C-alpha cells in the first residue's frame, strides 16, 4: 500500500533533479535512494551506533570512517537548523515584546508582534 510522507522543498528539488538525470520517476528515485541508504547502513563500513555516539559527543568525529562521517555531517547540519528549547523561549519572549526576531534577505531587522506565529 502506498504511503505519503512530507519532504522539504530542497530534498524534493534534489530528488526531481536526480530522477531526471537518471531517467527515473520521482518515486523510483526515492526508492533507489532508500535501497542505497539501507545497504550502506547494513554494510560493514557503516555503523549507525557510532554516528549516534558522535552526535551525542561520546565519540570523536575523527574516529568515524568516511561513510559514517558523511552521515554524521548530514545529521549534524540538520540538527543545527533546529532551534533549541532555549532559543524558542528567547524568540517567543521577543515576539511578545514586539522586538526584532530575525533578518530578512536584505539584512533588515524583522519585528513580530505578540500575535505572530511561533
């Protein structure tokens, strides 16, 4: 049975671009990448537990094998885009006070009032 999933616009752009290059459908490209990812994770050259340990700071990243380092960097970069609870509280307070909450593409301060979405 087919399932629906939400993927970010940048991921879908990469999928569409690669699907066109490889003469695959979007679904075919996603399935191909899933099979590849699974094969890599199950190979002897990749240990997901080591990647998780590096993300948790329990293993130095210089100890990761090449495939693990690539997976670590992808996961680390993704985590860096997620605001922490402290950051969320900080910006919620700024919104409540009507203070600046970021910069637009031109570098101008963006202000949000108390009714702005979190």
